C-alpha cells in the first residue's frame, strides 16, 4: 500500500510502522556474514588455515567460513552469550558484553594460544566484529580484569566516543592494538571485518587486535584526563611511561596483513534506501557515521524532519531520512539506558507531536545498551499516550530511562540476537501533509 494523502489516519500510521520496521530488518539482513564471507575467503594455503575472531558476529562469520571452505581448518572465536552458532571445526566460546568477565579472559588466552608456533606457509583468518573489545579482555601487565571493567564503565558513563574508549582500551591491553597480529608472525594474516564504527576505522573495531594502531599513549592519557576518569595508578604509569604503546604501521614485528570489510553501516543504509524506494518512498542518507550525545542528535534530526514537513527541504514528503553511526549517552539518571531509544525520545520531545512524522532507531546487533531490546518506534502520539499512562517524557529522558518509556507504550523493537553488528540504524518517515476532502 502506498502512503497517500487520501488514506485515513489509522492506515497511514500502520503503513509508517510497517515501513520503518521493514527498513530496519533490511539493514540487518544486508549485513549478514553468510552473504559476504564466501567471496572474501583467501586462497588455500600451503600450510594450514587457522581461524580466530571475536565479536557479536564472529560465530556467524565462523559458520560462513566453514560452509564455504574446501580444505582443512581449525580455530577459536569468542562471541557474546546467546550469539553462539554451532560450528563443526571451529571452537565457539562465549563471554560477557559490554562488561568483560572471566570467561572472556580465558577466551582471549585461548585465541592467543591458537596462533603460536605457526609457519610462513600458514594463514590466520581473523573474523572481527563489534563487541570484540569486551569479549577479548587481556589486561596489560600490572592491571587486572577488575581494573578494565571499572575503566570501561567509567568511560561509557562519561559519554566518551567509541574511538576514545577504544584508544584507551588498546593501550592498556596485552592483545589489542596489533599485539595479536604480532603473535601470528610468521604466518600471513587475513582480516575479515564487520564494521560497527564511524568512518570504518578498522583499528576501532574490537579495538584493533590484528591491525596496526595510529594512536599513541599520550592520546589515551588525554582521554582519561578529559573525562576525569579515576584510573588505577598502574594504568596511568603505563601510559605516562609509554610502556603501553601499541604497534604502529610499518612495525617489523607485524606479519603480512590483508584486511577486508565484510559489511559496513553505509551498505546497510543503502539496502534500506533501496527498500524504501521500492515502496515508492524517496529516501535520503544523511550520514553513516553520526556521533554525539544521543539527545542532541535527536534534536538536530527533529529540526531536519520539520524542515521536510513544512518546507519540502532537502526533499519533499513523503520521504525517509536514514542515518547511522554511534551516539553516546552521558549517564545522569538511574534508568535502563539505551542510546538509540534515548535518541528517539529526544526526537519525540523536540517534534512536539508534529503530525505525520514517525521514526525507528535501533542497534543492528539487537542490543541497545545492556537491554535485550534493539530499539523502538516513535509515532506523533507517543508522548500523549505516555502522559495518559502517567509518564512524563522529559522525566524519562532526564533519568536515561527511554527503554521503560517505549516498553510501556508497546513500541519496543525486539529482534533477539541478529548475528551481525553494523552499529546504529535510524529512519525517520515524514508523511505528506494531509489534505481536506
């Protein structure tokens, strides 16, 4: 059904919600490892193929490798609890995300051991996706797992960007920042990466365990100071002394490295745009790497949507505005969090119930924050329906409690584990203004 000005309100709303949910699922489907892995597999080596990896998509990636590899292989990957995909020849371990746990520490050691004793005839195939930083915790000498857990929690709560968080992680790790790559030498290393970071900087995906790192200890230290992080004395010493330095491009300790992007936020946005256009709705991609405070991005997107609704710019309604990236949340309250739902609630408050504007926001891995909820859908009447339930939207936003807000309305988006991760997905549908009969 096309969205036209002649449709009654209830049909227009149903059309909007169905369209938005379909766009989100299309974006997720476009990033499935099984679609992209086969064409990127390396030639069969003279020696053996050893598969390693970490991330929310790593098990699905490993299954895709197994299904399309015609020779012997072995390996170990670690994924988030609940994201396991059964494999026959590749060991799949599970650990905690976003806060690392002891299982993650043991898994990191197991992955590290997998690449020892290799020869120049061997190939290491590393499968990396978002979430790998927490799933491969191996603290630098002098630090413990509890130190890494506390630092990670502080940085996330302070609103540090993902690149800032990962800069610190790399320099306080014994496996990230190219260190796992160095352990693979003298074997050749092939990275297959599903990007969940702005601008697809591969050193930020899982904090770059198997790629060189262009940042340094001084930058990591400046992040801690900028956000006034109460870091352990051992961490500060590592950074101030330079002993936590990562491997830089051209470092002779690195093996030959080949890196391929398996899936990216831009490709998922393009898949969503094609789906919208197939439904007869114009679509505009505003950006695949939008960052900033979730509530601030919500205000900006509301202003753009209102410009479309009132003035037909930058394109006339009906249309869809698409965007991706990774926003941040500076925790102020005690709510259930979620950067995508916080964006959505801020968007709704800024729109003030403007007719004809509907939106969806969700994390393509199916987990927004720490909740097993991908995101939510916003309608023009969402705020009024919440008030009728005794919920004050501004209070929910101030308490960082948008998950509770949208669940009370029945508008949460729950997908379960998606087996991929190309970061946040946002779509705003602006309907054409209704005309009187």
